[in-house]
């Protein structure tokens, strides 16, 4: 017996029209669809491979707990292959994805993760020392610098020297360039990805990646020549990890995963920290509550205590709720028919778990458009109500590390400085590559905090 296909109602506008709005007005795109169709809707396409957004806890639970064999999720990210390569965790599916995820998960948990805390605080202090008191500076640039240095120290295991500086400069310029509005558009339109020589935008990107690859492969060769077994950086831990057959990761696999960790951890953490500083200054009562909690910690803000502070944790959680850096989880391409919320979805349907809309459901988050850290102190939200890092077998493996880094950076800065917006006006997120972030020209000023 053939199952009757059924899809939720939704938009029948042209795909191009919808895509342009998603690129240039990402928040408006989500809010308009939710207003018109609710938290479950279809974007109909002429190809017949319709896109269905699911944003209710019930639907998200069904998607994230479904047998992964129903979906191809890595397929949606293959457009990033030019950067992350063919062996990246985010482009793999099936057994290869499971094996790779199993290898990469351990370094981000428990004692290993906590061992990175001193380095995160040291890097934050180095970047803070570059601020001029009372002089406007770009807070996002500072947070990008913190995030990039943390990745180079913790993930790549680079402490100092020419290789560190070369890789830092190359990575910084590449990530900034592909986040410009024009280059952001090229991530969605493959026909713009044309190498027309070194002076063309995409040609420059390709050559920048080639230079980065040379440095990464040199680093891998150098590390293999050392006794890396006792090192704690993530590259060394990846090199010691073994598949079930006893084989380690190849140099190409190591390279692809290093770039993936960089891409997943750099922009996202920098954006989240920038938003946190915005909200902490924009809402004085949030700042005061946070400072009161930080001041209650004795022993000079020991890292083990910072990680457990409830209000600091709630501020980080609310920052990632109100404007999640990635507004939707990885799309799932249906490869075996599946039923979600009573809808029978055929092969070829694209399922998108909508994080932004899930985070703004009034029945879950009363006054959802207001920044209220207290909501995370009053109740615990399920993994299908609060999901800034996605869910299921595609949940970000670095989520605990990202939260840990946010807490240490915020506590380190706020214990010394009051960081204030130069122009205290309400801000809306803007497109930055595949993420949404604060406007790039947001300026703040630092002054010494009065105890």
C-alpha cells in the first residue's frame, strides 16, 4: 500500500525570492514565516524537493531521535567542501560520520577540556591589554582575536613563533573575507564560486586556502616527528585516536577536521561573546546581577568556580537563545519516507529544524523577545526546546567547550573592566557568512571597574 504524501501549508514564492530574503534579512525571514504559517511550514519548490521547517518541541524530538538512516544530513553542507574538504565531520553521513564523531568527541569533555581554562584566560588578558582605556574599539574584532588564538593554542597546539603568526594572519584574513556581504552571497550561489585568477575574489579565497593547507600539513609532519603522545592539544589527541581497525586518521582527514573545528568554533564563539557584552551593557540590571555574583567568588576567580556560577551560565544561555548564531540546525534530506507530526514526508524532502523559531515560542519562553537570563534559573528546558548547538547525531561536539570559553572570557573581562557601548541603541542581527551576528561596526569603550 502506498502512503499518501502530506505536507504542511506554506510559501509558494519563488525560491530565489525566498533565498535573497534569507541572505539579507535573516531575522525577518524567520519571523515572517512563523507569523504567516506558525512553527511548521513548507517552502514549495518547482523541483518537487520541498523544504519543511519544524520548530515545535514535539517535531524536533521526533527528528532528533529518528533512526539516522532516514536522512542525509552531511549532504547539505557539501557546498563548504571548498574549505573543509571531503573528510569533514559536517559533510559525512552514515557509518563514516559515526566513526569520525566517535574519534573527535573525547577531547572536548571532562578533565581534558578543563585543562584548557588557564590558556583561555591568559589569551583573554593578552587581548584586553591591547585596549586603550576610554577609547572606542571594535569589540567583535577583539572577540575574534580571542577565539582564533584559543583555537590555535588549544586545537592546533601552537604556542608562539613564526608558524603561529603566519597561520593566524592567513586564517583571520580568510574568515573575514568570506564573511563580507558579497562573499556571504557566494556561499549560497555556486555559480559565483569561480576562480578567475589570483585577483578575482574567489581566486583569492582558493589561493589563501592553499597557503593555509601548506602550513597545516607542515604542522602535522612536524608533530609526527615529535613525541606527541603526552601533549594535550586537540591535534595531538586526534593523532593518537584510532578507528576500530587500529588505523589512525590520515593527514588529509586531520587537515579537514582541523579546518572544521576552526570554522565551527571561531565565528560562532566570537559572535556569542559580542552579543553577551552587548546585552550586559544594554541592560544595567543584568550587569549588576553578574558583578554581584562574580564578587561573591573568593579565591581570585578560580576556573572551577567560574564554570559553576548560575547567573553567568544563565547569561550565556540566554545570549544563545534570543539570537542563536546559527538560526537553523543542519538540513536533513529525506532518503527513506518518514512521518513527522502526522505529515508523511517523501524521499527528497528537505527537513530543517528551526532553532530561532523554537527559541521564540511564547508558550515555552514568555516575553520571548526580551533578554531575561532568569528564565534559565527558574526552570530547565529540554533539548527540544533549547537547542543553540543543534541536536541528535549532528549536535555540535564542542558545545561544552564553547560555553566554558564564554564563561571564562566574560568573567575575566568583567572582573577588571566595565565595557560600555559607544552608541546604546537596540541592535538586530545581520548576516555574517553562514551565521547571524552583531553589526560589524559596533563599538565599545573600556574603563577600569570600580570595586
